[in-house]
C-alpha cells in the first residue's frame, strides 16, 4: 500500500534531528507535572509527554490519574507554550484527549498488538488532523506494526510516525526490551518517509542506558527521541528506574553526535563497491555450500540415513563459533548465521528426499 506520509510538523517546530519528546512516564499530580514541564521547557524541549492512562501488566498497580490529568496538560500548554502528547488506547481516550486540545497522540505497544483495538482508534480518528505515533507491538512482528500504520492511515491521518520501544523477551539480559534494530531498519527500508522515534527509556529500562541507546538511534538516522523525564525520578509512581531528571536529559542531548550522512557519500563509493563484491562472493559460496548439501542429501537417501544429524550440527556450531570469535565476530551473530544456513541445508535435503521417493 502506497502511503503519502507527511512530516510530524507542528507550527514553530523544527524538523531537524533529533525531534525530542520528553516528560514523565505518568502524570501523578498537578505540581509534579508543572514542575517537570517548566524544567524541561527551560532546556529547550518543545513537546511534553505524560501518561494519563497507564496499561499495567497486572491489576492493582497505578493505572494513571485519568481525565483530570488532561487538565494539567492543558495548563502546561497554556503556561509554557509547549505542545503536549499522551497515549490513547480506547475510543474514549481519543475523544477526551481531542476535547482537551492534546497535540500529539501515541498508541502503545500492547494496543498495537491488537488489530481490533487499533481499528477502534482509527475509526475514532476519522476526520481529525492530528499527528499519531505508533509504537511497535510487544513482540517482534513487523507486519503487525505495518498493519497498525495502515489502519491509522486509512482513517485519513497523514502525519504518522512510529516509536521503536524494543521487543519483549523472556530472557531480558541487558535490556528491558530487546532493541532488535534490524526491525525498524527494515521498516525504514519499506517506508523511507516514515518518521521513526526511539524510546531509549523503555528499551533500556535503566537510566544509564538512555545515553548510549539515544546515540545508537541517531547513528541509525532515526528522526527523534521520546524520553521519560521526571522532576524527582526516585519517587516516581511508575517506571522510576528508567526516568531521568531534566538536567540529565539536557546533558545527554548535548552530548549527542548528529551525523549528516550526506557529505561523505562519494568518499564511500569505493568501500561500497568492495562490499558489493564481497556480498556477491558470499552468495556464490552459499550456493556452492547448498550444492554440496544436496549431494549429501542424495547420499543419505541412498544409504537410508536420516536427514537430521544432531551431533554434526552441534559440532559445527561449537567449532565455527570459536573460529568466528577469533575473527572478532560476536558468537551470537555467528550462531544465528549458522542456524539459518543449517535450516536451509535441511530444507534442501528434505527436498531431495521428496523428489526421489
């Protein structure tokens, strides 16, 4: 589906990278909202965010202050001149937010994962001219993310952007949500005009990860950042570990290196030609490997051997991982490549088995 996406433009708002949206995870009190907003405004931030309705994993936790918080955001807008943004998950949320004059809406990860919920939001936005940002779904499903984008676009919303907030994983390791950068990169390849914001707060889950994740997003040419900032993070009612003070926010933003990426294209041409040549060689080697795999499949068939040889696969994984690490390649990277190669080899051999039966 071809979409004519417009920039997330608001009067007086610069489109230079990074466009920054900042504010607390949750609006907790009028005093907390106003204190944070004034501090963020003093740092030059133009868009203030705060959660009014908070979807929680389990019942009984703080689920947001509700509609009263919208009045606090109206006050922020009136007293500072900042634009204000909040998350919506239902038709009623959209109605109340529009009535309160909210400038930017975003759809959360849990909502994006539910096409029925996204369609309800799309139906409630018909005839409305407002920027809408769509977070990636909780699980790494690019098509589901694109489906949500298309639903909102079909409602007549042209000012659409997305928020990369990482993907849930049982094995969280370093991050709260795994970045899986290749997914937003593929989204950018398919939709080159679509603005992409990074949410380092939700990806990292820890304050100390916000700076490096923000820099990574800028190095990948993301358009903006949405960062959780609170006047007193340690006392926050939700997600206090991933919120930073406005002073720290300012420090992080001032340290960001923004690379244009346009002035050195000619200088890169020779290196890119080398990459093209190497890629061609890699494909030729993979094709050669698969030819040998098919020959092995014929041998297995003739000698009544099963296709899957688990000890051999384990041996390949272990030996090649060690070799790759010695060549300064990450073990996870090498194992992922070997996994894909092995799956294709098995598929090729199964095909041989089927042809000869």
